[in-house]
C-alpha cells in the first residue's frame, strides 16, 4: 500500500503565487506560462495561455 506524497513545507515559508493578466486570479507558480509572442512578454495561467493560442 502506497501513501500519498506530501509536499515538504519548511515552517515559516509561503507558496509562491502570481496573478494572471487575463483572468485576474491568483494561481500557484507551477501554473505560470510566459507568452513570449507579446512584447514585453506576458505572464498568464495555463488555462488562459491555451485560450490565447
């Protein structure tokens, strides 16, 4: 039987987040995508990045 993997968190630290330029939602850094076709490059979440393609 395997146990679910837990995130290791160091006491006193926070998860890094960003705010999507398109949907204005705060999301974890792991969902960040940089849209390089804009100048300057724009940061968006995965969902909005897919919609913009």
